[in-house]
C-alpha cells in the first residue's frame, strides 16, 4: 500500500520536478543595459554607499534598477531572493552575507568572477577569511565590498566626560561605567531587541569571556563540548549582567534607532558593528571628538567580521554578463573599496590600501583587521552568518533571543544552545 | 423578525445602559482609526510630546504628501503611490474574473446538477480553508514557468485561483434558494444555458454580486502573504510597500508618515465598507453566507 | 436548414448536457492543479532533503522528526493554542453580546453596525502598524496616560515576551468581532418569534428567554463562527508580522510565521513543508467534517 502510494507519487512528481528545474525556462533579460540589484541597504550610510556603486555604473552607461527589501538584517531580502530564484527569475546581482554565497554557488546559480579576479589579483589583495566566503571550489563567485567588524562599542563622548568615565579597559570597568550612567538617569546600553542584534551583543560577550580560541571552538567549529561548557555558562552570566543596563523598551527596536539613543545623549554605549558609525557621521558628528569608538573590552586582540558580498546570477544574456563583470570590477577596485567604506563606515576588504583617507575609528579598525588577519584572529561573526550556515545561525538566535526575553538560567541556556545547534546540523 | 424586538420592553434605565454599553464599544472600536488619523496630521515633534489622543495643535498635510509621493522605501523615495496603483491593477481583474467564474460555478452546481456535483463543490470549497503556506513554494515555481513571477499579472492569477472557492460558495448558496420552477419553465420554453443565466438569474443576483465584490475586494486588497512571497520592488502591492516603509527607518521613525501611508492603504476598503457595508450585511443576513 | 429537427435537437441536447460541465471545468481544473496538485508537491517535499531549494531525493521522515524536535516549533504550537483558544472564545462571546445588544431596536443600528464591522475592512498590515504604535510603551497608550497625569499606568505587553501574544489577541479580536457579530445578528433575525412570545406570556424574564430559547437556537451560527475563527487563527500571519515580527525573541512565533521563516530565511524548505502539511492536516480535521455535514444537510 505504502509502496504503491510512493510509486504513484514519484511517477507524478519526478517528471514535474524535471520540468521545473529544466533550463528551458530561462529568465527573460532584465532590460536594456540595466542591472537589477537586490539589497537591503536602506538606511542612511548604507544607501549612500550603494549610491556610489550606482553612480560608477552610470559612468559606464549602465542603468540601475534598485530592488531594496527592507527589514530583518536581510532576512526579508533573502526570502525575496529565494522566491525569485525558485521562480526562475533571478535579479542581475544580489547583496548577500556569509554562507549564502556558498549555498547559491553549490546550486550552480552563480556566474564565475575568475577572469575579473585574476585581472585584479584578488587572490593576493583580499585576506584569507574573506576568500573563504567569496570563493567556492577555488573559483571566485562573489565580490567582497568591505570588512565590517562587530566587536565595537560606540559611546557618547559628552556623557563620558560629564560622568568622568574613562574608556574601559576591562569587562569590570565596562560594567561600572554603565552603572554610572544608569545612576545618573541615563540608559547604560542602547539596545535593539531583534534576534540578530541579540546575537551580535552575545558574540561580543563570548569573545570577551572565552577569548579567540574559545570563540572559534564554540561558534565556528560548533564543538558541543564548548557550547555546553562552563565558559559558555559564564558568558551567559555576563550577558545577563550586561542586559540589566538596557532600557525596558528595547524589544523590536531597529539598530539605528538604538544608535540614535547614543547620538541624542539618551544612552552611554551601543555594542554594534561599525555600520553604526555611519549614523554618527550622518548626524554630523566627529569621531574621537563627539563620539568614541573602541573594541568591546576583552576583545581587543581579535576582530569578528562580516563582509557584504555581491553575487551575480547566471545569465544567458551577453549584455547582462558584461554588465556583471563591470560591476565586479568596480567593486574590487581600490578606489571604490575606499569610497564605499568611507560612506558605509566599514574598512576596505582589500588589505593593500593606505588608511589615511579613513576616519579615526576606521583607521584603527583597518589596522586591527590587518593585524588580526596576520595573527589568525580575524574570525567570522556568528550573528551575521560568517561563523556557521543559516540553519545553525538561526538556531543560535532562537536560544539567545529567548534568553534575552525571559529569565532562562545560564546553564539551561548553554545546554539548550548545544542541543539546538546539534539539531540544526542533523 | 427580530428576536430582540420581540423581547424588548420599555425600560428607560435599561435602555440608557444599553446605549451606554454600545457607545463604549463604538468608541473602543473607533479608537485605533482615530489615533491613526490624528497622528497622520501631526508634525513629528508633536507626536514625541506625548498625548496620542489629542487633536493636532498644528494640522499638517505634509505626512500625507510625503507618504504618497516622497517617502523613502529603501533608496526609492517616491512614496507609496506606485504601489497603490499596483494594488488597483491587481484587484480589478482578480475580483471580476473570480466573481464571474464563481457565478457560473454556483449556477451549474445548483441548476444544472450532475452526478458528483457535491464532491466537486466540496473540493472547490475546501480550497477556501487551506493554509496558504502549503502552496507558497510550488506557486513560486509555477509563476516562474509562466513568466509572470514578480509581476502584478502573477498576483492576479494567484488571487483568481484562491478566490474561486469563496465566490463559488457565495453564488451557490444564493442560487440554491432561487426558485427552480422559474429555471424549469425557461428550459421548457427552449431557453439555453446562457440565456437562462443572463436573462433570469443574473438580474436577480445583485445582492450576492455586491457581497462577492466586497469580500473579494477586501481580501485581495489586503493580501500580504502572496504579495510578499511573489513580488518585490516595483511590482509589490500596497500592503508590502507599507510594511517595507514602516520597517525602513533612517534614524528617526516618521510615525506620522507611517500612519498616513497606512491610511492610504486603508482608504479604498474603508470607503467600500462605508458605502456598501449595508448591502454586505443584508447579503450576509439573507443567509447567503453560511461561513 | 437541411438538418432534420430531431438530430438538431439531439446535438443541442448533447450540448446542453455537456455545457454546464464545460463551464465548470476551468475552475475545477485550476483548483485541482493549484490546490490539490500543490498539496501533493509540498507533501512530497516534506519527505525530501530539500534545503534552500527543492531537492527531490527521498529522505523519509527525517524532516518530520527534525520539525518535532525543533525548539521554535514547540513555541509556535503553544502560541497557536493560546492564541486560537482566546481568539475564538473572545470573538464569539463579544460578537454574540454585541449582536444581542444591537438587536434591541436600537436607533442608530446601521451606524453602529458599520462601526463594529469596519476593522474587518482593514489589512492586518494596516492594523498591525496602528496597534504596534498604539501599544508601544514609549509612544502610545502608556505615554498618553502618563501625560494625562496617570503616572503609574503601565502597559508593556507588546515588549514582554510572556504577554506579547495577548496583544496580538487583542488586535485580532478587534478585527474579527464585527464579522462574528454580523453572523449572530443574522441568526437572531432568523429566529421564530412565536416561541418567544409564548414564553413572554408565561412571564419569563428576558435573560431566561435568551438563555433557554434564543441562544440554543443559534447553535448552527456558533458552529459556523467557531469554524471560521479557528481557520483564521491557524492561518494568521500578517498581523503577527506587522505587530511583533514573531518577537520579542520567538515569543509570538506561530506555525504560519514558523513556516515562512524556515522556508525563506532558514534554508530549511523540508521542515517548512512538513510544518505546512501539519497545518493543513489540523485544518482539514476541523473543516472536512463540517463541510461534510453542511453539504449533506443542504437539500437532502
């Protein structure tokens, strides 16, 4: 009975499947010299940085059809991308993060960028950890825009001066300074309660608590023993300690609204990737004068990164292919890498450039990233899908967010974390 | 005959209490709409000052102008008006075609019955109730094959297909109570299938046509799941655009613009309900909609 | 002209015989393919290795066991249970109450009906946007009460993981009660007045007439209302996306948002398909007996 059922089902489904996946239904060309680029760069600095790409393409006579999908740190955009690909209607290119590029490459959906890469000597100028994500089976399949690092603290300088707070060098000092701000009636930590933001702060705590080796074992190698270890429990304890300095109204808050709290003098710190700097610069503030940037105490020697990648989808249309190559060339070029990072608040993904054009924070960040690449402590960020694939990342989000939004004990959290990571990998 | 009318007795205190309760509920029900409206006419500073119930000190149409024409959804700063027209482009054909199909189906299933008509009706009707999650993945694929992915045409097809269940239900239940004698007499007079439909049934169908149009219009206009799953960018309907607008913040949340955009998305269905709601209820009450 | 009348009549009859089915067939084919064909496809996917994109290799019950061991799925099931129960009970009770109140020869009945019914006209995205703002402690109701002088007023359910699901219930009830009220009102207007008159002559008090005579006669309406509400509850997606996005954390995740997130952002199409099939199975268990009895009753 069951066998018969299966057979009938297979007989019906398999031909359909073959029909569905056949390339007979190649997508239509997107138009006359126009690229369609899916992205979720909708906030001030991001949008400006993307505008730089649009302008450069316009100089080459290439039109720009923007396809922004706001919200959810790209979650919504990836949803749209998936349904576009499922419906055989891919955009020219898409901004993706982390393992997504590899996944699409495994699906054989991407154009190879090898010729552009070898012409631009990409193997030499981009650091290994970036190449790990931008190359698949030895072929370049993505153009890296920049290096963002997630272990930054952004601070309101005038509040620090007013309360006599020095830049904290240790976790204890860090906590004490937030206590001071809270006692003075401010919010210690500007916090956005969305799963990816919860995870961003959490990975900072893990790195600060366990150090680079522990971070690698737990977050990248996903070692069950590290995930359910005393160090992890201590990380959760510290995370809980940190969370008491956020305000009650944080759930659901966008990251840039949290940044605005620091800018407006409502909050002392925000732990966030360096894209937050764009918000400060947009508000007309100067680094080191109006606001401070420093590595999260305890994580000074390592850099957890993420890097936006532009992937290009396979296309039968020669014109589209040429435009894809042009776009990749532009993204990899030294001038664009510099301009883009200046606008977006990141540092160039190429490590062969001079930092002098960057602002004070980015200059430091650029040197730190280079040093970390040398000493093998430039590590992927879990919160942004550079440590583990999406299914594991989201399982981690589940636990971390539940921890933030409940009074889950640390040992339970660690145990659950090990369990869901295992489940997601099964 | 109203049950209450039979029961009701004169009792002044009771009546006053009754009206008071009804009024309180009416205020509760109107509150969110009221708040949306006044917020959409306030400048941003006034919103941050606090009282959301207060009327604006200074009335401004700027949020509406911005929502309609210049609010940024991502990099595109041209407001929601394009998406508004997308929704219209989707709604009109989807409602008309699914309504027409439903009318024919209802007609066949009541006046031209054949063996197995109940099973056919049951199968069609069940499609009203399926969780649409189950068709999202294959639908995306099929839209791609038909070359109408990410287009308003694609959404029209989707809404027709999944609207047939309801329109068939409405018309079938309505025609069920339409006297068979009239149809039989017409058949004896030699009138054909279409003649009977267009000459006899359709002219008597105004109430159910109104119900169907209102129902389908609201459903299609307010759809979000299909819109967000099958379209993006320029071809998205207004609900998707509204969600994107609300979620793309640039440091400051422009609540007044969000509310104005929400009102823009709400106005067409609101107007339909206010103008034709009476007929909708009358249709409901004549028992044409069983659920 | 040369065709004999009898034969013409035969062709015509045959046409008349097949025409109705012909007219019905496009809809039927569409439904067969787009509903039942797709259900089969999704069911198959739930037994496959599909991840980011469909993968047709057979995986047995692997995705199903992963679904049932998933942390979020447990939360989603718990939430839909809480949400569904509260939503159905509150909507039915409130809808009945409003219908009975409106049925007392109310002067402004038309206007009041429209007021109670209008939320149904609005998109969940619109209402979600409004309610999110309304319930936001920093800006909405709480802030308003503070500025009116009620400093201790606190209403932060929207951002409290334990309470957020109830805010969704409030908004959902607000949206659907009018429709349920209309169903009950229709039922009330259809009740035979004779029995009521007889009871009145016997001197029965009003509440007793409602409790003993009127409400029991509304049983079919209750059934319809509960079926409609239950299936709306299981399908609810937009409102949660717009109000809480499933958060804080996963506190307001429900099967519908679970499925969407696993299908489109977690690269777990197989699990997503399994969850969709599960949702369908629950709804089918509810709807099929209902439809069956409805269809059997109608014109036997």
